[in-house]
C-alpha cells in the first residue's frame, strides 16, 4: 500500500508551495521529481508517459532541470542527472503507478492554486 501526504510550505522566496512525502524509502526521489520536473514540465512528462503506456513508443527518455526519467512499458527509472551517488539512488517504479502519481500531483497543485483548504491531505491505496 502506498501512502503519501501532500503538504504546503513557505518557500525561500516567501511563496506557498506544495510538497508530497511518500511512505516508501526508495520513493524519496519522487518528492524532488514532482516539485521540480513535474511542476515545471508537466505536459512533457505526461506526454512521455502516455506515449509509452499507449504503445505509441517502446520507450522514452526525458531530462529535466535536475532529474531524468527513462520510461519503459512496465518500469520507469527516475534518476538524478548529476553526481547521482551524492544526491540519491534512482527509483524504479511501475510506469502506470508513476503516471497515476503525476496526474494526482497536478490535481493537488490545481487545488492548491484554487485555495482549497484541504492540506495537509493523506492518500492511501
């Protein structure tokens, strides 16, 4: 069962930002992935995942600002692009599960932008 908590925090530039924490140790990198790559490049990340899931492409590689993903039909690798051993281990996650988490992140981000008073919120499935 995957448990995650979406929370708001004040960023260094004094803006309200969204974060998510996962109950699996090897998913820590996904917090950074959502806050950087999905936040900045959501359409590209979603398209990469959808192209492989739908069978339009066998695999797809995407590099963002800090992290990259190698999307395969069954498994996707999320990894730091620079000095991997210093920043953390890569995460191997089901492509379908990552897609679901990316969509969920975007929905939570939209709810935050609308000012919905739901945070912190915990989801388990």
